[in-house]
């Protein structure tokens, strides 16, 4: 049995997630520098993530969401309920 899965790249996923986290940061009026401090990360790392210069690991995405009082969830494409 062969499944036809549309070709996706790592950037397809990351662009959407990073965009959501960036928008949440802006909504909360938190600067990139403040977020770096909350995460205990090097200066300008959040800037590099948001501009696509560096790629955050899954752990970094988890911590980033947590620092914004949020969490990442996996949602089935056929529903809008978290699983």
C-alpha cells in the first residue's frame, strides 16, 4: 500500500508556528529582547528565529510558547479539537 503524502519541507511547518508565536509575543507587548531573557537564550536568538535565519528545535518552540503563557497542541486536520 502506498500513501501519497504532499511534499512538505521543514520550513512549511516552522513558518506557520513561528508566525503564530511571533504574533502572540507582539500581542502581549513583549520585546524580542525580553523574550530572549525569559528563555535564557543568547541575544538576538528570537530575532534570528523570527526572521528565518536560525531554526528553533522542537524544545525551543515548547519553551517559547511556555514563555508566552501558551502551549503547542497537535490538531487533527479533520477537526478543530486538540488531540
